[in-house]
C-alpha cells in the first residue's frame, strides 16, 4: 500500500505513465535503502550498543542516588544513629546484583536472535522477505487488476459499493502512513535538537529511536524516554529530569499540534480502542501485531462502519420502520 501510494503520487504530480512512475519510486526506495545501510545503520548500531551498555550503569546510579536520599531522610527523622540500615542493605544488594553493560548487551542481542530465529531460520527468513517484496512489487505495478479480481468474489449487486469501500480503506491507510512518516520525522528532529542542547551523548541513536517508536501509539513514546534518561542520569541527575520534561513537551506537540495539522482527514480512533487493538493484535500476531495494530484498526473501523453499520444495520432499521 505504501508503494502504491508513492507511485500514485509520482504519477499524479509528474503526469507520466504508471510504469515509469513505478520505476522512479523503486529507484528512490532502493537509493534510500542503500544510503541507510551505508550511513545511518552503522552509526545507529554503534551508538545503540553503547546505549545498551549504559543502561545497567544508569540503574546503579539511580539506586545509589535513592540510597543516599533515604539515608539523609532517615538522619533527619531519627538522627545520625537511626539510619535505616535495612533499606540501605537492600539497595546495595540490588546494585551489586545488576549485570554489567557488556553482559546485558550480549544478552539482549542473543534474545533478539532467538526471537527472530535468525540462527536457525536465516534462509527461511530471506525467502519470506523476498516473497513479500515480490508480491508488493507485483501488486504495485497493476493494483486495479488485483482489486477487480478481489471484487469478483463479491455479489454483482454489491460490487460498486465494494469498490467505494476499498477506495476509502486505501485513502485512510495512505493518510495514516503519510501522517505517521511526517510526525515521526518531527519527533526525531525535535528530540535530537533537545538532546543536543542539553549536551546528552548518543544523540543520533536516541533521536532515531524516538522517531521509530513514535509509530506505536501510547507504548512507543514511553519506551523511547528510557534510553535518553539513562544516558542523562550518568552525566548529571538534573539532566534526566530535563530530558523527561522535553520528551513530554515533544509528545504533546506531536499529539495536539503536529498530527492534527498534517492528518486532517485521518480516521479518528478513541484511546481505549487503540489500546484494546494493540493488546488483541499483539496476543494474536506477536510483536509484529503491535506494530501493525493501528493500521489494521483503521481498516477494521472503516469496514465495520461501512459494511456492518451502514449497509446492514441501518438497512434493517429502515425496513423495520
């Protein structure tokens, strides 16, 4: 759908045949992938590894700060001899039990490999990737032919209506993808600028993580704050609070200003519906379901509204009246 949308936009703007627009789109996508593999991915991989190594150190720093504050609080209440030794020992034990950064990084890498079955199913994964990419290209070359083949499965009296519903689904999905791309880019740029101004290291990795995780509503922005806060905590505790405030401001700008202004025709989804869909699709499809939960919900909402409510329930009510 993303490739079809891109091809359609190029065809409309340049006024050229679809096949030429398709070649331009494919060339642009491949060029972006090559540039990303040469410039973006190596830099991100290097900084992300350092980020993972810093997480246990940040946890130790947080526990040490908490331990000192508890001791100071106990001294204020009970005096110098009444320090809360029990809490101090618990915190110190937790600090010593934390893994070192290298161990954590290796563990996370091994977990990702097991999750994706890279070690045992690398060949199968490549075949699946080639299959999905090939199907996407074939559909993008002549989408109307595949759409008409699908509509043939619908009763003849409903085919005109089915075409209209499919167009609405396509427009909603295209608007969602374009809006997410623009809003995620804004979030990544704003996050990078804020981290650079605050003097936080690993700006590139943290900004890219903020932009990518912005695709996942509610959950993604929350996770993206963990990494820069951890890095800032190792530098100066006050910077971690500044990073938290900056990310909250960025997310509010994205939610109430950026997204509404660029997605004027987006499908409105209630927050409870979004969270429910994330839970259901994650349970059914696994981690990929969390990423695809929102676009799937956008399509399902249009299908329910147009088919179930408008074409079935409303017709039944009108007949009863």
